[in-house]
C-alpha cells in the first residue's frame, strides 16, 4: 500500500470517527433537550421556537460562511466549529448542574450559537472530503461518513430517553460538549495537504455573491440545491405526522413511535452504505430512481396505511432520501471547483434551512386539521416528489453534471473550468 493511500485512509478514519462521536453526543443531547423542555414548560410553542431558532443562524450566516470556507484551511474551520459548539454546550450544562435549572433564555442562546457553529462546520466538512480521499473514492467516503453518523443517531435515539431519566439534561449537555471536543481532537490529527486558495481582495459579501452567480450560471448545481430543498420541505410533515399516526391513527403503544423513527434511520443507513459501496450506482438514473421510489412509497403508503406498510414506507423513504443526498453531495464534491465548493455547499445548506422551518410551520396546522386521516397527506407528498422527479429528469444540466462525475470518477478539473469567480 502506498504512503498516499495510508494517509488517505488515516485521514478518513479520523474524520469519520470524529463526526460519528459528535453525532452520537448530539442525538442524545437533542432527545434530552426535547424532554427537558417538555417536562419544564409543557409548551409546544416553546419546542417550536427552539426548532425554528436552530435554523435561523444557518439561513443568515450560510452564504457568508461558505465564502469564508473557500478562503481558509477547511480543517481549521471544522476544528474551530467543533470546539466552539462543544464549549457552548458544556458551559450551559455546567450552569444547569450548579444552579439546578437551565432557563429558557439560556436554551435559546445556546441554540442560536450552536446553529452559528454548524453554519460554518457543514460547508467546510463537506467541501473537505475530496481533499482527503482520491476522486474515485469520494462517494464511498461519503457513504461511510453519513452511514456511521446515521448509526450514531440511531444509537443516541435509542438510549437518549433512558439517559435523561437517569442523569438529567445538564449532564447530557456536558457529555455532548465533550463529544465535540473529542471530535475536534480527531479532526485536528488529520494531515491534509490543502492547496492554497488565492488571497482574496473582495469582501465576504462580494464573495458570497460570486457563489450565487456561480450557481446561477451552472444550472446542474442549481438543480441539486433545488432537489435538496424539496426533500427538506417534504420531511417535516412526515416527522410531525408519524407520532400521531402511530398512536392515534394505528392505535399502537407510544414506544412504537421510537421504532418508527428507528426504521427511518435504518433505511438511511442502508442507503448510505449500500449506494456508497456500489461501483455503478452513482449516476443520474439512480438519482431519478430514488426520487421515483420515494414518490411511490409515500403515495402507496398513504393509500394503504397500516402498521406494516408504515414501517416499510419509512425504511424505503429513509433509503431513498439517503441515496439522493449521497449522489448530490458527491456530484458537488467532484463537479464543482475547489475554490467555489464551500459556497455551493453553503447555499445547499441554506436552501434546506429555509425549506425545513417553513415546512414545520405549515405542517402542524395541516396535521391538526386532518384529525387522524393521514392518507391525503402522504399521497400529496408522494405526488409532489413525483413532480420533482419528472422535472429533474428533464434537466439536461443536471444529467450532464451527475453523468460526468459518475463516469469518470471525478468532475471537471479546475484547469478546464475558467476561474471566473476567484476573488
């Protein structure tokens, strides 16, 4: 094995291991946060406000964060973001341990600051993957990275409630913060030869506008952002409806709500690992097929709702969403020049952070009005995704971008793409 392959494997293990560690801590933390707010406030409004605040920093800072990521060493950004989020959560947890409570105002501040750190972390870590593995291994690396994160989320969801009952929220806040510090230590140990980006004379706002112009002029990237936003808009109604569907619609015990979300995560694990490992499943046809499968699953599941169809629906939906996510991210990583990659990723994350809270805001009243009759909701969501699949199928620029990266194992080289937006 060559020295280069040893470094690639070492860096990938350090990145994936660190991310999985923080994902486990975060999943437990989120369960603890929801249970703590439910226990202390009994207010769905407070829960909704926290959920909304989690997205706000990404929407505001996303484009600027992407511009910053494209100027500096990305390893430095992800390490700093993990340390920042870790310290914020540890401070909140220690405050709770010392005072016996965590005021709602403190939860709001932690949520906003946590979101700000994530706004820098997400574009940086996704843009870094092509720097630490060969181009032909990018999809496989994404599969392992996201698959192990899903497994960590599944484990955290499984034990989060029990740990909350035994240890309490402040201890779990501290534990989550420590998981971020461990992740940062793992990431800092990577040895990445990041190519220097030309020193920019433009402001961050100008650089962010250059990212918008790039997406406008490269329609394949714009289509990927649009598909991602559509997925983020469809997911919240399912998340909100599932607990009511399981308990009220199907008459199952409350613990089956956890099983339902576990089925969704298990489908995601399957999608990431199987599609990520496949040699000939990264193309345009696979993307369209995943959207079509998601559409059929939602529509059929809505028409024949029952315990078994619901769990099959959730597994299939999780796998289809993971496949779309994996192919889209791989296409950006291998098809967008390095100097622009952070900004494109930031726009993708920003689009999702706009779509998701809007969907949450409109989904609650819709679910309440359905009064247990959820078939129309799932059928409508299935038809909407079907429309996205048809529109994406007709997008020649998207076909070219994904087809080029899947055939060659790499996207267009930076030498062949004019550096029209280097600041």
